[in-house]
C-alpha cells in the first residue's frame, strides 16, 4: 500500500513539474514562486558552524548545508541565494514563518517547540548527544552504579549555547540540573575548563571537534556520548508549503546521504584548524 501511494505521489509531482501553470492556483505557490523567481532563497544563521556552513579564505561560503542548498536549487533548475541575517537559530525559523525564505538549511535540530511553527523534512544527518564532564565528578561513581544513570541525575550546572535547541534538550534530559546559557560554544568550554560548570552539553560532532582541537582537555574532562538520545538535523519550510516538503523528502531519499559525525568531519579536515583558532581566541 505504501509503495502504491509513493508511486501516485511521484506521478503527481511529474505532472506538476512538466505542465506549465496557466493559473497561479493550479500550482502550489511555494514551488511555483521559486521557479518564477528563478531563485531558491535559503535562510541560514550568520555565524559559521563548520562543517555545515563556513567561509573560506577567499570569502566563499561552503559546507554541507551550502552543498545541500545548491544541489536542491540545481534540481529545481534555479539559482540559489543564502540569506544570513539571522543571529540565532530561532530567527532562522522566523524567517521561514514570515516567508522571507523558501527553506531553512542551517544545522537545524528538530524539536517539538519548533514544529509548532514550521514543517521539518526528514533528517539528512542524525547526531548523538553528549557531554564533556569534569572527571573528578565521574570518579565519584561507585562500581555498581550506571554512569549514564548518574549523569542523567546530575544536580550541578550544565552549560549550553543560548537560543539553541540544546536549551530545550537539556531541560528535558537533566531535570535536576541547573542549565547555564552562554553566548557561544567557546564560552561554554572556557567555563568548563575554569570549573564554573560541571559539564558542557551539545551534539557529538561539536564535542569531537573540541577533543580533536584540544586533545589535552581529555586529561580533565570525560566524553560521554548518549546512545538513546539523538539530534535530528533537518531542513524546514513554512506550514503551508506541504508539496515542497514532500519534494524535499523525496530528494533526501533519492540522494541517500548516509552521513554520521565521523564521516562528516573526515570530509572537511580543515575545520580542525578553525576550531583550534576559535578556542584559542576564547581562552580566558
């Protein structure tokens, strides 16, 4: 039954993209506007988040999300424009809600709160969540105590980046902890190294980037990656743009990215130097 429905949907898509629209109401406004405009507008946060999006020495924007947006535009037969005026991920969502962009491709985590405002595609990469925890605290675990159980009942201060999905994630996973919000990930790491917080909470990719950039930090902190929680990274469109959502999901299925944190980091080895430079600038 599912396969038959998928075939019917593909036939509908083929008809839509092969037959010109005589009247605007005959086509879905989202896709039709993109084609008439000749440009796909992509919302992206203004700060670089390697390897998803960053600017090289030549001033060129590149990365996984940039590659994704460019390829989608090519499939639609249009140009692509990345709008990077949003200062936070929530502002990226707002741009899509206000129809200032056709789609948000900006390392966006799927959350229930965000889903109240926009529609998420299927994830194009799924990251596990993890912590960098003070080793002295972990040393208190008894031999018969489950480390994960100990960590989920933490009562200390856990650092996250403000105005990101990890504020919501942390409040749910660590109900007994005090969630401390910082402006940047570098600020979170600096607070951890100074002993101002018990742990730093983020996705496994960012945690691995720190370990690769600062291997000596492993002497003082323990990496803990959760197996039962995940951070699904997806694109987002406005709630009335359902056909474009289906098209994007079909695109993702056909492309079959099959990515994980390690594969992505290996595709962009140059970001290790960038991470080291950022951490060095933020060092207290």
